[in-house]
């Protein structure tokens, strides 16, 4: 069979053209570097070095976050807290951390008391019990032992007191009284009488509680945040409330930590006298709390018609205490929060576009179940809340996409470590941290191991933690916005020059005015 | 063959209904399935067995305050020595945590402003800001903020630079401080940041600064224009003449050993060349009895303070004066000997129109304390409250470092014992709190700083 020359020519041309196009497509065989260098317009050589030729390997046009280079972190500061654990016959756990050189003593009592322990029909019992414990901590005669600082959370209630060493017996007596005072009819009616009917969701803590309500939907037992005098409390009796109190303050559910200058034997003897006779209760049940996946943002927006300060709060349910992602999230917080040692308060580089008038607060509450991370921005009425939100959203998106850079990682690591050491250096917070670690983890050493765990977290893990846990899909937004108002006069920028100014008139024809020289 | 439908026949109703039902049955079944209630929360865990109510432990009697003696409040051992550089070193070893609090104190404060109000504060802030952040001319990548938390405080007669860092990074911190103190750059950017900080401090710490200035009888208040007129060469000159190692105090509290603290202090201050300049003229003094700051309205709240200079730091009358201060009011933010050495003070917040009346009441109460004996029970309560407050404060090493920066350890070591020894406060009142020794400060909010708002059209 013979082909016409013309046909052969067409076939050959087609083949040649097809090969040429294939070579021009990305992913195909690279072009020689010489051809690219020659195609550039040659410029007069200058002192600066010549630009390097385009890399021959083909690269996609869209930027893909690459695996960040590892950061060489300094050696973590070792923390060695020498403490002793004792368990009384009734199950009460005691942690003793003597420090002879300190001029004070700190006592922290932790109860497994919180709304996560409430069953059906007990909504609000935990908070009412907490209020009763708070009221029961007054001494009859000692008027200058300070009131205990308190913490009430879903899993844990803490009472912490710092006093002079000679007052340790009085402090322990007060805690024992707090522990043992029953909720009788008088105390119950007093609780009801001193309850001020107000919407707790409008209090200072209210925005965070509203975010928790959104975040923990469908999550037992975190799914409800019950405060105030609930319906269950209205139909309850003093006995039922007292039974709840006794159950959750039973010795096997309680931890006492003493730090500072004290004699361990004398302290144990006091504890045995005051807390030993308390009957042991049922063992604390183990439970696993699973947070259902959240697939869309949940919103609670309140609009006001009056010109009031605005705020918005982002809340995320994040992993429980002890999870490695939580350590990475601590670094994220350090990258976002303001520098506290600067005056006036300096923004982090990620949020430097946040207006000066905006007040930023970031808080992480570590819990046995899903922890809660909140980011709140308070701003005056004259700021655009949507624009401020955009600044925060952009910062979070950038962190989740590209992760932190080396300097940022080092600075965050140092900040978290310093902050942790600050917390531990103060006696009241150290005893509270040890108590919390024992109640939540069963191991106070978790407090001392944070620096070494921090040093194992790399940039990629921080990026992944931000991407996994701080996405808009898993976000819960609580917002309070009002009508826009004008900014104060001293903050108003000078008005731009008016665009309606008359254009300079051209000189009439024949005039002797000269044209402006160029 | 097609058959035409019988149009004249009427449809059977029952068949029609059956057919309709059959057609809708799948839809109805699907709707029923959808209408099933959404699964509720998983069932709660079973309740544990109730605790019997028969066991109510009876507590032993509460320990009485009278049976418990006041705690001596003994400080950890404080090492004190003079260094070859002329500086004084104080060291407290607290090895529990790898954290160090460093205070560097220069005996130069606002009283050295002379005819240039604000120069001491601006110089200190510029020195510190020069060490913060990257510095392109020196090719510095980052400043001291990367390794240490830092702050500064300028009192009437001292400037305190405060640093907190992890003990393992002490060497790096000292290298930065050496450059910061001995060769500050006084760059324009640092000066601008310092000015912004000084303006912020001007607005926020009115009461404290006014109190301190009142004690010193300093008449002139620093204004924004004063700060704006201060240039970099002013700060450079002030630094050269007033900052030196002689007379400086270096306080180490934390996980750094004495040997290491001595070596690092020497490293920080070694080779510091200072020039002796002409002493600045003293700021104009005034003996005004009442100093008013701000222009509040009659019903606006104002902070009122009654204060007196008091004796020297280590005078034996100070415990009695602390008790008097505690007896008169409880609203002061901190104990009198913390912020300003040598300052007895009583403070409160009242409406502006009641400030004069408050002053009269305080003077009358002080006069009564100086003439009548205090009931022993009231005396014990005041002492106990002071001891407990001091114990809480000293439970934090940072507070210990701050106090050592302004006071000698001997002044407040064993404060409990010193308070226990006070049985009568009248002699101390008669010696140090007479009418001509008292000063009053009234600090009101500045109305011009409040933002104005208006609705958008």
C-alpha cells in the first residue's frame, strides 16, 4: 500500500505538533535551562548578583503549605516538685508539698462537684451545692483568716486559702466545717432567699456559659449548663439536695493539697482528726465523655438598640486535659494573646491589625471531658464588629494553613513555659494546680511535666491542632452588637480633601499667562 | 381493538378511597419514620447508692485566735554584699522552680527631673525600649522580650528594672542587659515607643504618682507637652550623668545560686564607664497640704489619700504606723510599705464634694488614735489582718523581689514579731503623724479623656 506524499506530510506534521504540545504541558519533560535564560531580556549588569534561572522542575501554580522545618527549641527547664501522697482510710486523698523556706502555707480542697455529674432531675444541684459550700466556709471566731478563692467548673470545685503557717489548724478546721455542714431546711431556704433572680447569661461569665451551651449540645453530661434556681431545684427538697452534696463531697471524691511551711506529721494528724470520721462514700464512677462531631457553626447573636459596648466570643470544644493537642493549643493561645509585659499592651504580630480600643481575652479551661477554649473581643460601639471579626478570622486561617514561623514558635514556647512557671511559683495557684491534676488526671506530676511535653510539639502539630480544632465549622459564636456610632472626635481621621473643588481654570485664549513649566 | 372508557359510569367511592390509600401508603410510612422522635441524649449513668444520713461527724472545737500566736513571718535567708563595681547585691535562693526574678535598681527617680519634668521616666523607658524588638542597624534579630518578661517602675527616688526568666537563660539575659544599661542606643524608634508608654502611664497611674510627688513636695506635674519636648540627646545626657554602677542594687530571687549571681552581676556591670555631670537643679518644692489632680464634677468619684513621709526605713516605729493605717481604713490597694518606702498612707474613694469632709474625719480619727488607748481586741484584729495579708503577699517570690527592690530585708523580715511587740501606737503617732506632717492627695478622673459618642445620621 502506498501513501500519497501529501498524506505522509500531514501525518508527520501532526506527530511533530503533538510532541511539541506535550512537552509544553506541565509535568512533561523539562525544557533545557538555556532556553529559559536566553528568553529573558538581558539587563545591564549591576552590583547586585544576577538572578538565578528559573528552576527547571515544574511546580504547580497554587502554593501548597510545605512541611515546616523543625524548630530547635531550648532545653526545657526541669521542674521537680517533691510531694507526698497519703490516703486516709475513708478514701480521702492528701497531697503534701512542704517548702520550709516559704513564709506561708496554702490549703486547696478539690471536690468532684460540677454540673457534669448531674443526672436527670438534678439540674442546678451542683451550683446550689457550691453556693452552700461557699457560705459554709466562714469561721465562728477567726476574723482575719482570708476567704478562700474559689473555682467552679463542670468537673471540679476548688477552695484555696493562703495563710500564715500558725493558722494552718484554723484553716483546716474551716474546710472541715465547710465539708460537713448539712443542707437543712434553714440552709435550703437561705439558698433560695439569697438567690437573686437574674439572667446569668447576662453576667460577666454569661457569654462564656452561652458558648458552652452551644458547644456541648448533644454531649452528655456536658450538654447542660445549669445555674440559678432551676425548675428541678424548685421542686426539690433540702434532703435531696443534701444527698447530692454528700455524695459529691464524699472523701473518695475529694483531694486536699497543702503546700508551704508546715510540719507534715502535724498536718496529717489534724487531717485525721477533722476528716477521718467522715464516712466513706461510693467510689467515684469512671466515665468517658464523647463530644459528638460538630458540623456547622452555632450562633447566639443579641442585637441591642442602644449604643452599648459590643463584644463577640468564639468558643470551641477542644480535647480534654492531658491530650497532646491541648499543649499545641496553648502555644496557639500564646501566639494570639497580647504581650502582657508591654505598656501600653502590645498586640501579637498575628493580631496587630486589631484596633487599639479592642480588648482581647483568650481563655482555656481544661476539663476531664471536652475542654473549652474561648476568644473574646470587647470593643466600643464605634468600631465595626464585622471588620474586627475578619481580622481574627484571617489570623486563625493563616495559622491553620501555614502554621507558625520559627520566631513565633520560639516566642510562644517561652511564653507558655514562663506562664506555667509563674503559676507554679505562687503558692495558692500551685496548690490549686496540684489538686486539679490529682482530681482530673489522678497524677499531680502532670503539672511538672508540661515543659518537657512542650518541647516535643513542633510547628506542624501546632498547624494541625489549629486546623482541626479552631475551624469556623466547629466554632460557637456569641455576639452582642449595637447600632454603629461615630468615633470620638480625637479618633476621627481628618477629612480627606473634597473632590468637588473646582479644577483650575484654563487661562482664556490670548491671555498672557504662562503655562506652568514641567 | 380499543375500547372507549365508559364515561357515564360513576366511580366506586370505596375503591377510590382504597386506591388513594394505597397510593399514599408509602408516603405515610415514610412520614411516620421521619416523625419518630430524634434520639435523645444517651441515658444518664445509674445513680450511686445514697449515703446514709445517720453519720454526721462532729467537729472538735475551732482553734481560737487567742490561743494561736502571731506568725513571725520569717523570710528566706537574704544574702547581702557590696560588689567591686560599687553596686549592692541581694540574693535569695529559692530552688523549687527554674524561675528567676531579677531587679536592677538605680537611685535615680522623678526627683532628679529638675527643670525637665519626665526626663527620668523617659530615659528609663527609652533604655528599655532600645533593647526590645529587632534592631536593623545592630543586626539584632530579637530583643530581650524573647527571653524575659520585663517591666519598669520609676518612683520618686529610684528606677527599678524588673526581669523574670527561666533560670537556664540567665546568661543570655545578662548579655542583653549589659548592652542595654551600658550602651543604650537611644534611637528614634525607641524614643517614640517610650513616649507612647509614658503617655499611657500618665493617664493610668495618676494616684500613685501623685502620692509619691506629694510626699516629696514636688510641685510640678508632668504633662504631655513635657514628654513631647524630650529629645534623644536629653535622654542620652541624663543616662550618662545619672546611671552608674555605684549605688545600684541588683536583686536575685529564684533558682540561681549565689556564685552564679555574683558572676553574672559582675558581668553585667563590668567596665561601666560613667561620667560625672553637673547635678541637675532640684525640682521646685512646695509644702502644699492638699494636691488636687484632675477636674472632677461634684458627684464624680475621686480617690483620696492621706499620707505622711514617716521615719527612716529601719525605724522601730514602723510596725505601729502599719497598725494605725490598718485601723483607719481597709481600702488601700496594697500594704503601705510595698510601693513607696517611708510612706504612711490611708486611702478611700468618695464623691468629690465629700473629699474635704473625709479629710477632716481622717484627721480627727488620727488625733483620737494618738490620744486614746486602743482596745486590745481591736489591736489584735489589726495585727492578725496585717500578718495574714503579708503572708499571702510573700507567698509569691515575685512579690519578695519587688519588696527587696525598695526596702531592706531587715525592714520587713519577721514582721509578725515586730507587730506582736506593739502594745501602744500613741507614741509613734505623736512623733510622725502630726497635723503639719500630713499631706492629702485628691485624684479625680480627667473628663477630657472620655470619648464622645453620637449617633450616625
